[in-house]
């Protein structure tokens, strides 16, 4: 083998070693890059897991808050319904307490009726009790509709139950009060039941009316 051949072989060997070394270095750099990418991916995964956990905790807290608000609202609604029911149920408590005093007086009058009380004394007791009863009604806004025989019939406050044919009264005038009527704070709660006069028309009067 000549010197030139030996030099050529040495040169090729050196170049092969150099190329192989570069490949090794490139492989190491690729491994480092892969390790870096893998580390970054792990960090991102950890961050995502942490964010997910925080979101789940916030969602749980929000759900608990909604449930508490719903329960409080339901309890408040039930409390209002109970208060409203009690208000309606016991709205007339004051009236009933006042009426119980009238009941006491009536029971007292009955208990004394066996003790040879005079009719006058019994009458006085009933009159006092009736006055007390009317005072209680007035206290709560109940007012009697004033109506007397001879008053003109008013359908707003009167209810015609029967007709009369009295000659001493004009037509559509009240001939008898059958049952008193009452108002509650100016509203008619029971019309006065009355008998209304309606005289028969004779043929002569009817003919004169037609001629006019």
C-alpha cells in the first residue's frame, strides 16, 4: 500500500468518525429537546388538573349555595303562608271576644229567670244586652239601614219580598218592613226586606191615562 493510499484511508476514517460524532451530538440534543417537551407537557397537565379541581370545588360551593337559598326561600314561603292563614283564621278574634260578653249577659239573665224575676226586670236585662250587642256592631262598622213605613222603595238598599195594595200609600212606597238591613263600612251586606205598595189601576184611571 502506497503512502497516498494510506493518507486517503486515514482521511476517510477521520471523516467517518467526525460524522458519527456529529450524529451522536445531534441525538443528544434531540433527547434533551424531547425531555424538555415532556417536562412542559407534564407541567401543563398538572396545571389543568389543578384548574379542574378548583372549578369542581367552586361548582360544589355554588350548588350548595343554591340549595341553601332554595331551602331558605321555601321556609320563608311556608312561614308567610302560615302567617297569612293565622291572620285569616284569627281576624275576628276581637269581635268574638266582645260578643262573648253578650253571651255572658244572656246566660246570666237565663240563670236568674228561675228566681221569680219580674217581667219588667227581665225586659230591662234583655234591652241592656241588646244595646250592648248593637254597640259592638257599631264599633266594628256595622250600621242599620234606616227604613220606615211610607218610605220610597230604593232597590239599592231594599229588597221587595211582597206587594201590597193599600190606598193610603203611593205606588212604590214601603208598606211594611219585614227584616232590617245592615251596612258594613257603607257597603250593603244585607238589604232591608220590605213589602212594597202597588195599587190596582181601575179601568177609568187607565183610560184617562191613555187619553192623555
